[in-house]
C-alpha cells in the first residue's frame, strides 16, 4: 500500500471518472478490468442508499427471484463505482457477477456476457464450453444462416462467408438482427450453467445503458421490452440484470417507453441516487482514503474537520456542485496542494479555489464563485482583509458557519460584526450558524417585508411573545377572521361591543351575532379568551353558546377539551408557544428562515402579524403594490395560523370527528353545537323578506276556515282565488311562489282552472304549543324567553303564536295570557252550540245575516252523531267564531239605533219645552182653553222628565257599549237594548201625543181669537148691515161650544175643534169679507172721492175678495143676507168719474 | 380518442363546494357514494346541503382528473389526494390548482373541450387586460373560435359557461378580478403561487421537450405561455422563476448561452415535499 505522500499523489492523479469496459472480454482485458475495478472498489464510499439497494438485490437473487434493477445518476455521480461495488458484493455472496461493461448492441452484450462468464468459470471448464455453445446457438447462429445465404448468392465458400460475417460482427461493422428473444433464451441458459457450476445465481451489470439504447429507435425499444417482459415472466430464475443510465436517458426512455421503466420499478430495484450523497460523504470518503493510503495520522493536518464538513455541505447541493465529482475534484486539489504547502486545507482555501477555477466541478452555474465575487467587491468587505476572510469562511458553509468554527480560524469577532451589519441583506442565521442568504434554497425576499422582519427579530423576546397580549392578538387575528362582517340577515356577523370586554375573572369576552348557516340565522356566539382555566367566567343566557379558548404555554398543564352542553360552553386549550411541527407554505418559508433561531409558533406568528400590520405603512417609500404584497403575506400567515390551530385533533378526544381545518373546522364545530342544543329548531327566517312572507301566510289563514288552517281540509277553488288568498293578483307563477312558504302551504292540485293547497303546521308551533301546555298561562314575554331556549328568536315566536291562534290551538285571554285551546267534551260542545244559537238568534233579530240564519237552522246543538268529533267540533267552533266575529257589528248596530232614539227624544223634548200659549179673549172659552193648557203643561213636565231619564239611560248604555269586551257573549246586551228600544218607542209616542195636544191647543187659542174677532167685527158691521144673522150664528156656536166643553172637556178637544173650527172660520171669513166690503162701501158711500188708484186698488181688492168668497155685494149691502150661493160674484166697475160702482149680479161672477 | 366533451364550463363547480367535497373525500380514502357525501354534508353543515344532486360537481372533478370512480364509489385520484392535502393548510391554493387543471387539460386530452373554452376565455382576458369582463363578448369570442378551430357551429357555450370560468378567477390570490362600481375588471397579477408557477413550468416543459432534448429553451414564447397560464405580468416571470427554482430541486435552470430549463424529476407529489 502506498504511504501517505504517495497515497496523496494517487488521489491527486486519480482519474475523475471510472472507465467502464466496453464489449467482449479477452483474457487480458478481464485481468486488467478486474484490477482496475478492484482498485476503485478500495476507495469507494458506499452511501447507505446504495447499501440497502444492494442488499435488496442480493436478497432477491438468493431467493431465486429474477430481478431487474436500474441505477440512475448524473455523469460523475458514481454510477460505475456503484456498479463495481455491487459486482464485488454479489461475488462475495456466491452470485456470479459479470464484470460491469457497456455495449451498443445485443450482439455485443451477448459477447461481453459470454466471455465474461467464460473467464470467470475458467476457459476450459465444462461450464465455459456450455456457455460458448449457448452463445453460438442463441446469438451467433443467425450469422451462420447469413453465411449460408451469402454462399448461395455470391457463390463463395461457406467458411469464408462465415468468417467474414463474424469478423464484421466483432469489429462492429455488422449487427446481426439478434432479438430480445434470443437474449432471453441465452440468459436462461447461462443461468442454468452458472448454477450447475456451483453458484447461487447470475448477475449481469450493463453500465452506461444509454450506449445500448442509442437513439432509442423502435427496434431497440422492442428488444428491450421483450427482454424486460421476458425476464419478469421467468420469475423463479436466480438471474439479475442491473443497468445504469444518466437522467437524460431515463427521461427519454420514459417518454418513448415509459411502460418498460414502470415494469422495472415494480421490483423496487430502481434507484436514483442523485441525492444519495449526503453531507457526510466527503468526510467518509476522506476517512476511507486515509485508511487505504495510510495517512490517518496526518489526516487532519492535510484537511481539517471543518473543511471536510464544508465540502460536505457544498457537495450535497447539486445547485452548488457536481456532487461526488466535486468531492473528488477538491480532494485532488487538496492532495496536490499539501505536497507544496504542507499545511491544512481550510474553508477559505476552498473558496479561493472556487474563485480561481481550480475546482473545476463547481456546479453548472458556479454559484459560489459568482456570489463571492460579487460580495467581495463591496467596499465594506474589500477594505478589510478580516472581513474578506470572514465572508469567504461563511460562504464555505451553506448550512451556516458557527461561531466556534469562526473562532478556530481567528475570525469569531468579525463573524459577529458581519452578522450584525449584513443581517437580512446578505446574511441569515440558521440553526448551524451564519450563512449567505443567496446560497439558501429559498429565494430572497422580493419586497420590503424583510425590513420589517429584521426589526421584528431584533426587538422581540420570548417573554414578549407569550404574554397577556397574546390574548388580544388571538382575538384580533385568529378569531375575528373567522367571523366575516355582516352582509344580510343570513350572512355575516356583527359584534356586540367594539372591543373585547374584560370580565371580573380576568378573561376577555365578546359576543358575535349573525349567521353562518341558513338554518341557524341570527345566532349569538360568545367568545371568551383567557390564559388560565380558572379565569373562565360564569355562563349566561345572553348567547346561544360560547367558545372558551385557554391560551397556554407548553409548560403548563394541558386543558383537555370540554363540551358542557348544559351550560352551552365549549372549552378548548391551545398551546400557544408550541412550534407548528409542519413545514410552512412555500412562499412563507423564507420568513421562517429569516427569523431563526426564533421558532414559528402561534404566539410568534400572532405577534409577527401584528408587527407587520403596524409597521408596514410606516416604511419609507413603500409603494401601493409593495404594501399590498406585504398585506398578502400577512394574510397568508394568518390563514396558515388558523389552519394549524384549529383542526380535527382539537375535538377528536370528545368523539367529534371533523374533516376540515381552520375557519372551516370552527364552523363545523359551531354547526355541531347548534345541532346539539337546538335539535328540533327549524327557522322561519328563510330570506330577507321573511316577515312579509309570514304576514302573507297569516292573511291567508285568516281567510280560511279552521279545518283548512289545521290542514284537515284543503283550500280548494279557482286558481285565481287561491292565489288571491295569498295576496297574488293572478295565479301565473303561483306554483313556484308557494315554495317560499317552505311547506307551511303545500300545493296538492293545480290542474286546469282549479287548484288546491293544504296548510301545514310549522315544527316550531309544536314547540311553542308544548311550552304553553306545560307552563300554562304565560304572557308573551315569558313565552319568548322559553321559546328561545329551543332556538326560536322572539320575532319568530311572535309569528308562531299567530299561527297557533289562527289554527285554534291556543287562546289569548283578556289579560294577555296564552293558553292551550281546550279539548271539548260532548256536553261542552253542545253548550257552545246552544249558546251560539241563542246569541245568533238575538243578533239576527237586529240585523239580517243570511249565513248566521243558515247556521242557526242547522241546529248544531242537537246533532246526534258526535262520532266525528273533530269535524263537528270544528263546525261548532266555526259557528262560535262566526258569532264572535259578528259581535262588533251588532254592537255597532245597537249603538246606531240608540243614537237615533236619543236624537228623537231630544227633538221632541225641545218641542215640549216651548211655551204653551193661553187664551185671553175674555170670552167664555178662555177658561176652558186655559184649563187645558194647564193640563198640557203638567203632562209635558211628566213627559220631559221621562224623556230625560230615558236619554240618560241611552247615554249610559252607549258608554258601556263602547267599552264592551267582545270576548264574551252579548246576548244580554242585545236583550237589554231591545227592551230599551221598546221603552224609547213608547216614550217617543207619548211625547208625540203631547206635542199634538199642544198643537191642537194652539189651534183652540187661535179659534178663540177668531171668536173674539167675529164678535168685534159684528160690532163693526152693525152700522152698516143687519148683523143679526151673524149674531145668531155666533151665539149658536158659542152656546154649543160651551155645552160641549162643559161636558166633555179636553177629552173631545180634537173632535170639537174639528167640528166647530169649520163653523167659526166660515163665520169669520164671511164677517171679514163683510167688514171689508163695508169699509169700502163706507168709504165710497161716505161720498169721499177717493183717489182713483186707491179706489181701483180697493175695488180690485174687494172684487178679488168677493170673487174669492163668492159674495154678492148687493146682497151684502141691501139685504144683509149672504148666503153663499147668492153671493156669487160681484161686479165692481170703475166709472169714469172715479166712482166705484158695485153692481151686484146674480149668478156666477164674470170672469 | 374519447368522445369530445361539451364546450360548456359548468358553473355548478364553485370553489366553496369543491373545497368541501375534497375535504370529505380526503377524510375517507376508501371512497364515497353520493348518498354518503350528502349524509356527511348534512352532519358538518356544509354548503353542499343546498344542492340536491352532486353529480355535476363530481363529473366536473372527474373530468379534471381529481376524482375517479370505482365500484360505484367516488374517490380521489393521486393528483386529487395531493391537492386535497395541500389545501387543508392552504385553502388559497385550491383555486390555483383547479385553474391549472382547467387551463391545461386540453393539451393532454384534446377531447376535453371545456378546457379549451376555459383557456380561450382566460387568454382573451389576459391579452386584453386590463379590461372590463364582458360576458356576452366572451361568449361570442369563444363561439367564433370554435368555428375556426373545430369547425363547429352552435356550440353549447353561454354566459353561464363564462360564469363557470369567472367563478375560479375571482378566487385566485392575488386577485385578477377587481370590482369597479358595478363592473368586474380583469387585471394581470403581479405574482402567483409558487406551486402554480411550477406546475405551469412543468406543463410547458413537457409540451416542448422533444425526445433528445433534456433542456428546453426559455424563449419569449415559453415565457408568454407560462405568464398566460398563471395570469401574471410577463415582467414578473424572472422573479417567479427564481422563486420556483429556489423552492423545488427539480426546477433546473441553466443560464449559459441562453436560459434553459429542465423539469426532469417533477411530479405532482413534489409539491408536498
């Protein structure tokens, strides 16, 4: 074995890659290849992935299972080394493994395998002979056939033809069309030979399989497919085929023949070890080198541990290196330098070599070199050699350079200095130390959020994170996000208070009112947040239920979740400082890296969100777009926080299984709780217009009878009528409109012009009815409170009560108490029917109601068949309801009548109150007349008293009626008033009598006046005419009148007046005319020449009077007799001299 | 080729219902019948309860290769499982994933014409951005394009189909649909989720990589295709590419002699690592 220096030179001169043998083996090439492979195997560091892979392969082979394996890795990643190692491992385990080779055809493959096995078995062994024979048979025979054809075609010697063909094959000029099938048969045969020779199996390793595949044409694919499929069907053959290829080949093959790869993968012997080389690879390899080349003692003097770790950190990243090739490259450089420098290779040396290009394999982009070049150009860096060194040191550790490492190189203080100065911009702190941000896998932030993060990191302390402030932050960010703002009655939430309220026990509480679910609108959910369980306040009735969140530290006793159904409380404990334990969303991971070593926990994220939101607007020159981006990050943090904090695991111990996280999980919890505490609740609030719908429904109920409202009978009729019941002007669209009543009204028929609906009760009515039945005599407010316990809001209960009332299931008394409508016995029903009949009869006696008369005629109180109790009850109750509904009408009628009576009484009383005249003629008749007058006055007084009392009674009655409670029967009122009507009629009649008496009396007074006038006129006429006839007639009248009045008095007042008024008035008229005539005559006869006009006027007047009275003036003047027949007409002519000449003519007056 | 689907993009498949469905499916890996889904939705108070029938939703998700049917039960595909797991903690990604599936399905399966419609609407909006979303105009555009490309007249595509597209666009974060007064306006985004961008890279890479090419050139057409799919501004491509590169090992970009990309090892489950 070479000693240390020589060993290093071996390393220094090591070829970058291991060459694979190509094609068939000869005795020489076998030996050389074996030596080469063995040497390689000495320094091979087997990654554990490859180790377990080899073990799996070996296990299968030893269990006699045909196996196909594939190793994929980029160029320089050690595929060949792995193949060689596998060759060695399998050989050590009695599996004959052909030396790994590459080839470009089936023929070549066959040759390589055959020759490989031959040499392994021993060229002269029986097994080797069999191998040769099999080769000839399966793969070369086709060459013989070709030779035979050539012999015929070209007329050449057969042996010559065959030699020519074989030579071409050997040289690669000719590829016999050997197929996958031939190869399969060949493999099978070989396996038998190998097993016969004492091995446990056969493994063939074809390296650089892309050589074989070439440009992956159709023939190649077919052969390969045949081979793979064929091998799989030979399941119990201890035969293995291992191929290696690079990723490009794999990708191409995947596209062209993905099924083949898929088949290969099924055996779980498919290995891509691009990422198999982990951080430790470099150290392990160097250790192996040191062991094999015996420089273990000087190991660390050549390259120290930190540098080996640095190499490992770089080479595990294929964006920064070419994997194991880079490792080898670096080791070669180390070996080369040590011999010159004789000092340890450091991380700074490594970076210098990247910069100088002495490390050739530094990844496709030379990322480290370009980054370090850029950074070292900064003034701040390049002006200080210490900073330069420190930066290079940091660059060598993508996972972070610790202070200890930096101290070891005397750069500890500078590291700290750089960390403070460049943190956030260039450097970041990782768990292992300070690192360059640009070497991290996550991208550099593209916005100004990093400024905020830097400030946050600098000022935040753990004590600050988990404080009582966490409660406020939790409320603001974790909870408020769950309750979106109010939008309408069915969506969104409003807060009872603008801020959370501090309770006496030290917790913070808020009530949200609103809706998540259309089936539970306007719920009140209390949220209480505290730090300790004993801070939880007592339960209240002012909410539907509450969530209590106890925010705890990990060090405190955990609060197990509790669902206290009785107190409607859900208690959840949350560990606020527990790290999330899962990766953050990709676009937030840079934040996580940025804030290291602070671990992301709910408390940290809450304080961070708050900090971001408060600081973002304050950043200098922040654009609107940047601000929006920062807000987007903040929201994403918030959403992630909520999704982590609230998940199924929070409720699992309660046996409650949810499927979502975050806001959705809490909503599920809320739904679960609501269903638990209000299992029978069904809302009336179906839309924003729910109250309008309820009112429409109520109107519809009012227009229907009890059987219909209870759903016992359908509401049937013309479609337009039915639609009108629900307030629709026409029935078009009614079929869909009815759905808004949500099965409170169900359309049963809607055909042609006819339709039928059936009313149905709401489930809430049953709830309210039960409350009323159980609690008895509840007022509205108390009912609301009770119904609320079942989930019904007061406004809903209000409508439910209306429905129940209209369906007749409950009643409301005059004190406002609700009670269940009674279940009536037959006797009660009969009584109700009878009472209704009586009341109805009284009503119709006042006002005609045809339907009421019809109901009366049905004589429901006498119905015998009560078997159909419900229907009969309904009819009777309907009758009762009708009667009750008519009470106001009747009362109004009564009031109207009473009013009329009162008016009449007043009117007539007024007449009685007028003065009754007396007779003061001085004649005999005065006494009689005035006697009557006194009697009339007395009578009037009595009547007036009576009338006044009656009016008072009527007024009192009217007052009573205006306040009358119509919930009870009004039979007595009707009867009482009917009696009053009779009394009033009588009183009015009596008043009328007295009034007529007074009128008559007045006429008598006038008559007396007439008698007096007659007497006076007689005196006046005496000088002019013979008044004896007048006197005689006058005296006769007077005497008979006196006699009549004396005997019969006022009793015959009216009859006497009729009898004598004619006579008196006739006498009066005649005397009056005579007076007039006499006056005129007197004037004329007095010789006075009257003025022509006045004469004429007088004459005309007289003529008119005469003509009216049929009086002949002549007779008046001359005879004094004025019998009407004789006093017909009179001619009064006006002479030319102005004298009026009266010419009496007989017969009828001239016209 | 399978029988072509309709051009109609079902508006029934709304984001909130999809989220709930995927939650339910994820909770029962053995699959569920419609009845079982309804039962679960009722237990959890899901918005799904408002629907009587989930067949259209399920059919849409099957067409997007999120669900499959087995023995009369519906269950998540591998892709569907990955999406469902990711959205549990990042609900905002759901719209991104569904948008991607809608947009890209036509390239993989040309019988999925609803995907063509979806993409045509998105492309029209992206090309004309910022612009008011005029549904009638979009209907006309799709209808005309269908005549040109498929020689089909009278396709089943209406304003409700456009709604089926907009349903998802409005859910994307950051927004590409903003409200101005009573109008909705489409704007290009300044960024998108890394996941969507990476899916877009992979999709475009697969379309463009030929047999012998391991790397695809990132030329202007490549950039534009990605930006259209992701609905972002083209000048944000580089930034997003850097982020994707830093987030996923399988995003391999080479920058010598022009930018080239390889998405060799990308699979859907890479999104979960």
